[in-house]
C-alpha cells in the first residue's frame, strides 16, 4: 500500500513531509520541495520510499 501512495506522491508538483513521527510528533515540516528534492534530501521517513518510487517511474519510462 505504501508503494502505491508514494507513486502518487512522486507525480506531485510539490511535497511537504511532516514528522518526525505520527500524531503529536508529526507537527514539524521535515522536508519540502519537488519530489526529487525531498527524495534526494534523505530527511524524513518518506524520503527513501519516495526515492524508490521515482526510480521505479524512471525505469518504466526508460523501458517504454
């Protein structure tokens, strides 16, 4: 399920990652920018999953 969500996020113009955790611990902006900027920054729990989704998308485009 998370991979599907990150594929949707990867298509966004801008991403704001809130964290560092959930609920009361999720009230701080830990990363923001384009999906590539957030993924490359490596900050926040979403960065790795977003980077994976962007790589998957790029691989699909290369094979098409």
